[in-house]
């Protein structure tokens, strides 16, 4: 499960990074860029953790919460820019 979640997080994170960097001139993209970077790193961490004896799904809760916060910040900043 952690490997699948890790692969998804890396993929989603890289997409966010690319889109955020491409749109940075629009303003309000720092949250998307930060979220993409964190997702990419977290995905690599999840995949690495999956092979260990202490593998746990507990870390996913923090990742999901932080992702929600960054999504909310992005939505609020982009809403103001529009």
C-alpha cells in the first residue's frame, strides 16, 4: 500500500511542481510549488518505508492533512488573484 501511495505522491507532486513553476508569473503559486515538492519527497519516503520492518500507514494522515492545508491556501490565493 505504501509503495502505491508513494508512486501516486511522486507523480502528483511532480505534476504540481511543473504546473506551479510554469504558472508562477500569475502569482499565488508558491503553495502549489511547495506542495509539489513536499509530495515528491513524501512519496519517495513512503516507498522507502514500505520495504522496512516498521512500515506503517500512520504517516499518511500527516501527509493528507498538510496537502489539504496547501490546497486551501492555493484556492484562497488564486481566488483573490481572479
